[in-house]
C-alpha cells in the first residue's frame, strides 16, 4: 500500500489524489458521485466527509492493486464495476471511521 495518500479538493465533489510509495508517485482525479453519496446512510454533504470517503476508497483500491493500475480519473461508483464488494466494504469503513 502507498506510504502516503494526499488529497486536495479541486472543485465541489472532485478531488485530486496523489499516492507515493518509495520513488513511485501517481496522480488521480476522483469524482464523488450522487450515486455513491445516495448509497451511504451517513451525512456526506460536507467536504471533510467526502475527503474521508475518497481516502478510504483509495485505500480499498490499493489493498487490491498497485497504484499504477488505478485509473487516472474515475468516479467512485465505477469501483463496483471492478470490485463488487466495494459498496458493502466502503459502507462499513465509513461507519467505523
């Protein structure tokens, strides 16, 4: 897993993510969609909650694939296309965070 995950809000519901592991750095543009927000029972309207969701989602991805294989730009709801367990896992992570 990446040594560091830096997240910056670029615009409402859009975050820039930089992962660094050793000498390898990757950058990603992550969109927090209405669909993913609607699937979570928690209040996700504030930026801090959305940033936490992005962080946990990137951690989820890094547990399953190298950072270099993560898409450069994606919406969080697309993760389910590759990892069907994502909705249940992210819901549990957000409740426990």
